[in-house]
C-alpha cells in the first residue's frame, strides 16, 4: 500500500461517473486515494478521452478480442499488477467479473449501481433498464448504491446509498439523469474516499505494529 491508495477505474461507456471521480480528485475530495489507471472494455468509450484529458493513463482491453472471459480477466489483472493498483472501481463497467477475479481482490472492488439495492439489481439490470423497471413498478423513491463487489452481481456489502424522488412526469432518461446528478456523482467519490481512507489507515496500523 502507498501513502495514497492507487485506484483503477474500469469503464465501458461515456464515463460520467469517472468524471465525477476526476472532479472530486481535482477539488481535493479524494485525499486518501489517487486515480492511477483507467481500463476500458470498449474501444469507443468516451471515458478514455476523459482519462486522457485529465492526464490519467488509460488502457483499452476490448472484451470481444479475447477468446474467453478468463483471458480477458488475465489481461486486466496484469495491468492492475503493472500499475500497482490497490482499489478497483467499477463505473459503468458492463462486464460481469468471475468469482475467481473477485475472490482475488476481497473488499478491494467497489461498484456504483443506479438503484437502492436490493431493488432493481442483479444480472440484466444496468443503464436505462434499471430506471424503466423502477417506473414500471411505480416506485416513489429510487436512488443509487455503492457496494463491494463479490461473485454475485450487485450482491456485495453496501457501503453507501442515497435516495432520489421519482416524479410523475419522469421518463427513464430523465430519471437516469437525476439519479446520476443527485446520487451517483455524490456518493461514488465519497465512498471511494471512505474505502481508501480505511485502506491507508489499516496499512499505517500494520506498519506501526511491525515496528513495535
């Protein structure tokens, strides 16, 4: 572990949550961690441009170019090792990671999901589908969740949640935008800082114990 935890952000699309993390880092909201790497599973992800604009190294690992999920994950793990990554943040990363991968990084992978877990989550719930399901069910409150990642999609321990009211006039697109602005972009940086602070504090305690 370093003085500040080294963070890798895994993305597949536009990278709005990545931008929220970059913005938090630039204004001093990430004190215990630093974004050291962005990995995209998509050749055309705009998130890569966001990373490059911010001066953050970006690597593209196109899922379709690998014969198996195992080979795809092996390449990601090699990059995580190369960049000495401490914390992995899934921010709009549309590939489901295997148990072998998640078991290799216990409590070191976190994800942001656009609902109040356990509602509207799990395999198949991503992007607009989550908000379509929320409106179809008629819920009055939705929101976002940041959680640790394990072998069950959206099944890990919850770190932070924030609620957002649903309006009668909402469409899936309008609800998605409000959940991002009022919840995801707020709790993701806060949760990353919380986890990084715990990581660095734990390493400090370990060092002191070793010296003692």
